[in-house]
């Protein structure tokens, strides 16, 4: 005989997916916002070249070390988390424009972490059909 009360597991799964979605989305959007601010502040060609090298979406160890020296600890933590979240999508971009290198993977990551995870969260609470019983 089935339990009279619904299982709390779907609500826990939904809550977990919503939290993960929110945290990932905030990291991706915040990192891109900080990148955009830094790009806007870099006005000369020499500064622009230095900023572009440090802001690649999937940095090499050498670029990562230069970025760590340039940014604060908080900014670096945000960028490191963003590198992990965006890395599955950064390989699809083959442009020399830094805005395309950062923007396209960020847009895809936003779609996956915000839209897809929230749709999955909504489906996690989908009511189950009662089992057919023979009498």
C-alpha cells in the first residue's frame, strides 16, 4: 500500500537545483560584469593588449599567474569559479575578439545554468501517476 503522504525528496531536489542554478548564474554574470568594467576602463592600446591577454576565458598557467597578480583575491576567486563553469563552452569559440571569446561562452553558460537547471527543477516536482492496480 502506498504511503498517505507524498515524499519530500522531490522538493529537496527542486530546492537543490534552484540553489545550484542561482549560484552558478550569479558567478557567471558577476564575472562577465567585472570583465566588461575592466575592458571599459582600459583605454589605451597598450593597456587594452595587456587586459586582453589576462582576460582569456580558458587561461594557460602563465596567464593565470599574471591574472592572479593583477586582480584582488575576491575577483580571482570569482574568475576561477567562472573558468570552471564556462570551460565546457569556451572550446566552441574561435575568434580573436575578446568580447566574443568571453561573451559567447558566458551566454551559453547562462542559458544552461539559469534556464535549463530551472526547467529541470520544475520537472522534479512533477506529480507521478498512480500505479495501476488490478482488483
